[in-house]
């Protein structure tokens, strides 16, 4: 409770009606699947889209979507949203990523020189997307938050890099090679983080997923599947949050913006223009939006629109209609 | 092609060496096993998993 008080500003108190909605962790298994997200360990070989369609086949679901494409040879964290949670992955596309990369230099060079260059290639860097890419090829700025050299072994440099969404590590290695004047390429890459998802006990392989689904269908044991598939709320853990009244939920589901009166508590770090996740008192994800004021102003306000709704994730009719 | 990066099985650190430089633990490969959508041997994999679970349970009891 102390923790909650520290990070949140409490604007009003209210209770939630147990007759509507459902706590994310206690959804029935079918609903859990439809609103589920998988922290998948992508194998080397297939493209991200192939992995997507394999998951669709394994789980017999209608839709899947992934949060940030990985090249065929790259492995690691690839969050995959199922059915209703497919669109939630859009919030992950723009989230920060972390990789472990092995860069191979094309000639022997002083270790010190490599360290200095990598030091320089931090913060804002310019990058042109590679020849074969999904986006328009024009110079763009990307933020490198942190580069940490783990080991240097002759021409091989192993490093961990934290970067903004849309950074091409292959290009990053190439550019470092150019800067050193000897050339370099990316030899091996593994994603270790995508937004809130990282290499932990939730990281699931396609094999585990297949077996868990099998166990549920054939033996009726859903416990394994619940370990593999996480509630979609896990995908917004990296965002700032606002909790709203039951009475405001359905209006938002129909596309209304969030007004001051509907807000119960909010993250005290919310700044104007930032993306926020809007949750019910049960912790269900309703929508994502853009804050129109800083946390303090929202806290003090008594009327007016505080957050514009960007993407709605909850189905209309989950909560009763309280607006006219 | 063989990949050079290794990952410690106990502390999860990445390294190029044969022994984890941080904790001295065993290192393993960094990528998950290949998967095929046909999953021809899934049945046997599940059998093995069950056996191992049973063994584990028996070990705890004893």
C-alpha cells in the first residue's frame, strides 16, 4: 500500500462492481487466451511473420501480431499478442529494446580504439535504414541509451546495447566499422528486452507453447498454458497509468476522451503529451491515450478533458453504459 | 554456422569464453531449439517431459 501511495496521486476513491469485468489473472482460460500475450523466444531461421502464423496454428486462434520485427537469423524476445490483444503489440513497437550483439571487425585494431568509438556512438545517432527494410530509407535520428562492452576477443566484440525502437543494430555495427576505418559487421544478435518483456521465467519457446496447448486440449490441465500466455495487461507495464471509475469505462470503450471526473488515481510522473495506459479498478486495460496535462494539473483539476483516447482495447459493453 | 556467443546457465550473463567469467558456471548456447510447425516428434517430447517431471517428484519424495 505504501508503494502505491508513493508513485500514485489519488484523486478520488471508489469501488468496483464485481458483476462486471474480470480481474486479469482470473479470466476463464478461453478468455485468457483471447486477451493473452506471449513472451516468445524466437528461434533462428523463420521470419517474425512466420513465427506469428505458427503461433496462430498452434493455438488455433484467429489473429496474432508481434511487437517489433526480428530478422530471420536473430533470436530472443518477440512478444506476440493473441486475438483481442493483437493490437496491444502496437504499444510495444515504439517501446525501447535491448540486445546482446557480437560484432566482427574486419581487421585487428587496438582495443582502446574500439572502446572509444563505442563510447562516442551513444546518445543521439544518425542512421539510414538498410537497403532491404520495411520503412522509407531516409536519414533518421535514433537514441542509443547505453552501450556496454562485455568482452573483446581479437576481432570479436560482444556488447549489450539499449536503444530506441527502430534502431537497426546491423547498420549500427556497419557504421562503427566505417568510423574505425576498417569495416565491421554484425555476426550474432539476440534481443534481451522489448518494452516490459525480458529474458525471465515468462520467456517461452514454441515447443513449450505447443506442449502447454496440447496438455490443455488433451488432458484438461490449463496450468501450463497460463504460464506461457500472459494477460495483455503485462504489455503496458512500461507505460504510465491512470485508473478510472467503473462509470467511465463504457464511454471510453465507445471512443470518448477521459474527463477529470472519471479519474481515480494516476502516476505522478505523467507529463503532458506522454502515452498513458488507462485501467479499470480491477486492473483491466481499457485504452491507451495521450495526457493533455501534467500529473499535478490533472490531480488538481475538477473538470475538462484530461486524456485523449488513442486506442481502445476493451470491448464495448463489458461495463454498463452510464452515459447518455 | 556455429555461433560464438555463449550464455551462462546459472547467472544468465553473456560471454565468449567456455566458462562464465562472472560466476564460473557452465555456459550454453544462446538460442532456442529449432522448431518445425509439423512438430513430428512432439509426442515423444511430451512423453519425455512427463517422465522427467515424475522423476523430479519421486526425487522430492525420497
